């Protein structure tokens, strides 16, 4: 998989988004390390894109958290676990994730 400059660029294609785990393989859809994945949750995508720079990754995660809180005030997001819960929520769609990423600018 090519290197993406933004999380939005990575997850724009619905085939690159997943729930329940940080990353999955394309071939069998099994859980894997983000470095080997082809589909990612919000946090896994953040790690894939910004994982070489912890400061950038933390900044991106904070911007995602703030965007979720602004767009979905009924869902309280305070930390990375809450971002994962948002991503995995069965009422949240791929379009919702993209909406968050567009507002977050990551």
C-alpha cells in the first residue's frame, strides 16, 4: 500500500476502513499490524499515516476527538478509547468518519 499524507486520503476509499480492530489484511480480512494492513479504523489509520512521528499522531488524534465532539455532541469523546468506540459504533457510517476527518483536517 502506498504511503498516504493524510488520514482522510487513506480512508476515503470505504475498502480501507474497518471496525473492531486497528488494521486488517486485504486478502483474508484478518487482524494485523498497521504496517501490514490495508483497512484501518480511525486510530489505526492515524498510526499508519503519522506513526513515525508521535507528536503528529497525537495532534491528529486530538483533532479527530475535537471534530467528533463538535459534530456528534451526543457522543462524548475524551481519549483514544472513545475514538475507537466512535469508529466501532454500529450507527456510525463510513460517511460519518469522512465527515469527522474533513472537519479535523487530518
